[in-house]
């Protein structure tokens, strides 16, 4: 997991360069294009290698959080407007999974809330943090991750999730 302000990184930033090249390409695209003008929904950047899912929604309480991981893609979650809590846990083979495990057609595995007990009201953790407009998180396959959670009250947000093929 990597967390930063988009303004503070480049494709050559060591933490970015450590990921597959699609992540550096996505960062370069984000820094050189007006992603605020992208339409809601899916927008290809490099076919299925790099694409954007742009969404607008209202954040929800931690007890409604969805925990997931991916195998084929890395997520770059960029907060465009508003703020939300995001969190992660290290994905290990012994973690309990939901719904029979990995879903190839959607590239995701879902996990029970017990994997991240810090979503309980009032709980704190260094693995849970508030992401504001202009900031982003990178979640790799080794990161079970969750987002779309409000800190104090529901808020309307706009967020881009850039999917980068590994």
C-alpha cells in the first residue's frame, strides 16, 4: 500500500517505480490530463491494461464496508472531491474469504469484516486513514483494501479508481 498527494509524486518517484510499469504510466496520465473532465463510468487509457472507473457516491458507515483484493490489477484510488476513510490489511493465504473465494470474471476476492476489525465505530488503526481531494492510495494484490467510508457523517465524493494490469 502506498499513500501520497498526487502533486508530490512523479512516475519516477521510487515508491511508484517499484510497481509494474502500468502504475507509472497511470501516474503520468493523471498528472498530464484533466481527470476532472473524464465522464463518470469506465474510460480506457491503454485498453484493458490501464483504465479508469470514475464514480460519484455518498460515503457509508464502517459496518457497511466491503473488503476486497485483486490478482490481475493494482488499484490507484484518487480522491477527486470530498474525503473518505480507506484501509488495508496484508493479504495472506490463511485469511477467511467470502462467497467461495476469488472471482476470475471480476478479478476480486471478498473478505469478512473480521479481517479489518478497525472499521468498528470509534476504533483506530494506522492501517485506516482519511484520504482527501488530491490524495491517492495504491492497493496491490497483497493488500486487502476497503474504502467509501465516512469519518463523522456521510459525504458526497467523486473518486477515480485507475485499474493497472500487473
